[in-house]
C-alpha cells in the first residue's frame, strides 16, 4: 500500500507541474502533505499502515528542511555572488576581447561563441546567458552569413554543460533529492565537464571549418562589441576593481574545489567582501541585491519546499517501499548497472518531464534501489545530471524558447539540428565519468 501511495504522490506531483496547474513550489509543499493525510486516514482500515502517527508529520517535514538548509543557503549566496560580479563588469573585457578576436572568420566566430557562453553561463541563469550572448554574436552571424542554428546549438550545449555547477539548478536538485552535499556531486564531475567542453570546441571547430569553406573570411567592423555591457546597471561597473574581483573569484573557486570551508560559508563570505569593497554605499548594495533577489528566491524556495516533499517521502516509508518493489522488478543482472542506466534514462526523462519531476520524483526511488547494489547516493546524483544538455531541448524549458526567439529560428528546427549533438555531449560525459570512476559502470558490492 505504501508503494501505491508513493507512486500516486509522485505521479500526482509530476502531472500537476507538467500540466502547469501548480507551480513546483506549491506542488512540492502541498501534495506530500495531502498524501500523508490520506495515509493516516487509510491507517484505520489497512493493517499494513497501522501505527502511522500523524503527530510525526511536522517532524518529518522539519527534518527534510534541515537537511536541505545548507544547499538552500549555498544557492542563495552563489546566485547573488555571480550576479554582483557581472554587475561589477568583471567579465566585460572577456566579452569584448572575444568579439575583437573573431572578426570575420567563421571558425573564430564558432569558437568565440562557445567561449563567450561558457563565461557568461557562470551565473547559472540560462535566460540572462542567451540575452547577452545572442546580442553579442548574432550581428556577426548575420553579417558573415553564417547559420544562426549553429550559434543556437553551440550556445545551448555550452550552457547545458555549465548548468551542472551547484548554483545552476540540476546539481542542487539532485543533491537535494538525495540529501548529499552538492560539492560531493559537482567536484568529481569537473573532469567529465572539461572533456565535454573539449568535445564542444571540436564540434565548433568542425562547423567553423565548414562555414569558412562555404563563405570564406569576411572583412567587417566589429565595433559593436565596444558597446556590449553585460550588467543591466551601468553605474554599478567597477572596472578599476577588476583585478581584485578576479582574484576574489579565483580564490573562491579554489577554496570550493579544495573544500577549505563549507560551500555556503564560502559564498556568504565572498559575497560580503565583494559588496563591501565594490559598493561601500549601502543604498547601492540594497539596490543590486534587490535586483537579483527574485531569481535567487525562485530557486531557493523550491529547495526548501523539496525538503517537505523528500521528508514525507522518506518519513512515511514510501521511498523504502517503492525501492524494494523496484529491486524486485529489476533483473539481478541489471541492478549493478543502475548508475549508467540512470545516466542514459536521464536524457529522455528530463526531456519529457521537468527537472523537478525527475530529480524529486524519480531519482530518490532509483537511488534507494541502487543502494541495495552498493551504489552511493552521490554516485547516483552524478549520473542523474548527465542528461542536462538534452533536457535544455525540452519544450518544457522556457529559456530555450527565448534563445530561439532572439536568434530568429524555429524551435522545431533548433531541436532537429541540435538533438544529435546534445546526445553525444551527454554520452561524452557518461563515458568519461565511467572511465575515471566518477560513478561505477558495474557495482561489485551488491
């Protein structure tokens, strides 16, 4: 009965958010409470549910929220930190340098597109990334006569790889759903991400050579790059503090990878230092933080709401019951391969459903089942984020519509053009992760 109730809760949650009848925040909060009450009502009539104590419901929810609090804090301050760094103009010289280097050479344009997107994607916001990058690169593509489909493809794949940063969303969701430290998921995945970026540059090189052969090298004026400003608040630019901000950001990245302090503390300290040094004026600090608070709150709110969902799912015993049923269904010969299986199915599942539905609804059950074969939750979380480049092609992703609109291309044509390269990008990360033991191809501990 717990298995049926658990599946019912997950299906109901997935249906409501995919049909857009409820937001993820509302569904993650109310649906588990509703099913917990149903479980309590049924406990009077079903022997297997006897003993379910409704008085424990509050403790279940609070336990879930407490476990996810560090992740929520880390995301809040990470999003604000990178948004403030963009406001200071830290990345402006990189953008302008790229535009000056590419000139009218299609090969340099494709490689510059990738580099620019990788840099701007650091803030974890796909919509902002596309607005900045398309504004910078589309005039070049049009003037040279290159296909905007290539531009959109390269931008989306670069964004999909960089989206695996803990503040990008998927990694935080996977870590949240399985109650593991986001850094334990992200840091081991750095090398597969690096290999995927190398592959992406090869893809850009291939398309650049093709376009260079078709068009040739065009002499053109790239002075529009002088007017590119990433920040939406021009008076917030602090070009005279660019060296300090670069050192601060590099130091933060080093401390994160080395684990010198917990990630939430590192981002809190770095943000406070950045605000004090760059904006001594308190009114300016409040204004800039206020400008970015909406995007930060949207992500953090979902993380805390997920605490209620996962807390009830675990506290009622639903996830245990479902995992036992799944283990019973999975052929014993396939169980040890659950990590790569999860990586592969993350591509179609995150295409046809939202990240929230997959990471909070499906992944906990897969991970609990994988635990019976000696595969850790952190390894399952790493496997589950592999499919993100394909996920961004989903019609459920609003930022992809923005990309297509800005680039002036048809959404269906973009999907058809990009899907094969997105799948290959995912497979590159999957193969690299398996080869280097980021998650196991086959677990011998089952």
